[in-house]
């Protein structure tokens, strides 16, 4: 990989680039698809691709390929792309800081060396767990195992390589004939520490508990959000508001509000690229800037936006190590790393006298990412009475404002989970509007 990346870098410089960057990724992926309670198919793939950025007179061009023999052509295309673009006066340079921190827990040899038979066995365990309750049927599911290498080189001396592994399982179930109810569970880890049987069983138990739901009248009440709901509802809007690119383009309600109290003083949120075994942990971000820990909210006070190298250069500040790529075929943009929500934890449900518990929400993508307003459908919701989940709710709409939620959090559970890039417990929110 190093030889290929260096050849690509040199090809871009020979073609006339003032600066150049090569992003090269290689992954081994095993994926298993589940449909209607059976394993429908499995795949083993080795994927490799390269993205090249080239700078000519302050203009940045980009090109990508997944064919090694097209590497030099791709480098020339990146340079040609830069030449036909106008000079960007805001462009400064690619990263130059190559001192990288030590990270832990991102690579598990057991996952790297897994054979297909073992992957199928774990998928079968998940199916068995989901089928361990009567009248529960698996409608869909998946399993994946990934081992990857990522290499970033640029003409300013950056040279960093990361290796990582991940394993995940997802299962969606249905139960009941007259009024069927559905539920799902999902988990992903860098290590071989997922109990796939219990993953399937928890989805089945949730679907069974959600049967024979009742209707409720519109009212305001305390609401407890499961980590899945927190990640879907809160992370998307808040991460958009602290994205320096959105701030610089006037698309954030947090413009100019650093130092303000924007949340309850018991809440802190950090963006941590160094979290041990974090799903978004690496030595560097996706353009080679060293990873770091960035306080976003500290005891309720808004502390920092998140920057990649370009947005940091526009303000004359330092990147927070938040350059992110969805693929080698796309240039980087600002993205969260391990987004960790911290609040004093307790036995949240047991301490709640009256309220509603919500496992998941649907429609968070329709929220207003500038104002923070949302209206979503709540799934697998339950009435809380005297510290217990007593009755499932048939249908429920939840509405409010994410920035109001930050001020209204009054409790957190002990059930911390990694949900994608978010690490969060359940959160209890005071005085939310629910409509049955």
C-alpha cells in the first residue's frame, strides 16, 4: 500500500500539483443477509480504493479510483480538475502536523482472522435468540465483520496508517397477528464482545412487550429516551449545529454562542477521537490530522465548534481533527468522531414516578437542522408508573426542540451504548409534548 500511495503522490506532483494528498483504504468484509428467519446469503469481499486531492494555484481538485493500474491517470485527473477550478482564497494547505497519539482497542486479531463458518454461526445464534420467544418471527437482519487498513500521505510530510476491525449484528422482528408489533436491536463493536444470542432475544422481548398497546391523550410529561432514540434525535441536529462549515455559512443556531450556557449544568458532551475501542477512534482524522479530545459542552457551557483543516484555515485556528470521509471516492468534510454524552447516571426508570419511555424514533431526518425543531414517530414506547414500564403505547408522536432538550435533561441511565459515533446513556427529558 505504501508503494502504491507514494507513486500516486509523486504522479500528482509531476503533473503540476503544488500540493497533493493520497487517501488509500483496503478492507476485508464478510456480510451475511437474513430474510424471513433464514440466512439468505453471504459475501466475502476485498475492497480497495484511492482518493487523490491536488492543489494548483490555490484550487483543489479531486479524483478517485479502485483500479491500481489507473492510479497515475487518476492523479493527473485530480490535477486537471484543480486547474479548471477557480482559486479558493480561503485555502491554506494540507496538514503538516505528523505527531500522532497512541490509541487502544481498535484492532482485534480474532475478528481479522474470522472464517465464514464462524460468521454464519454467530448469525445463527442471533436468529436462535430472536426465535426463543413464542410467536416471534424474524423479518430481516444482517451480520458484518470488517478488517481494514487506511493510509494517508501528503506532500507536507504526513504519513499515517491505521488498522481497525469491527463486528456488528442487526435483527428486526415481528409478533402478533391481529395487531402485529415490531422491534429491532443492533450492536457494533471493535472487539469480539457481542452476545449475538442475547441481541436477537432482546429484540424479540421488546416486540412481545409492545403487544396490545393502548392509546393515550395528548399531554406533556417526562420522557425517557433509549440510547437509540438519543442518537437519532439529538446527535444529528447538534452535530450539524457545531459543524464549522455550517457555522461559517450561516446555517447554525449556535453562531457566536461560544461561552454561553446552552444546556443544563449537569450535562457535558465531548468529541473524542481517542476513546479506547471507540467506533470512530483512530490515530488521525481522514486527512491525516492527529486525533484529539474536544470538549463541546462542559457543564452546560458551549465550548467549541468542530473543524477540519479547511474550515480551521478559514478562521486562522487549529483543526479539531474532525475531517471525515464516507468513502475513498469523496473528499473530506467535517464529521463527529466518538460523540460522548455525559450526565450523572442512576436507576432512571425506577426513579421516575410518571412518564413515557421511548426506544426508537422514526423521522428524525425531517427535523429542522437550524432551528432544532422536530416532530417524530416514537416506536416501542411504554407508560411509566411508579418506576415501572406498565403498558405499551400503540401510537405516539413526539415533538419539541433539541436545544430546549439540552436544558431540560434531568436524568441519565446506566445503560451506556455506542450507537454509531454516539456514546450515550438513556436520557430523561422534562416536560415534553406527546400525542397519541
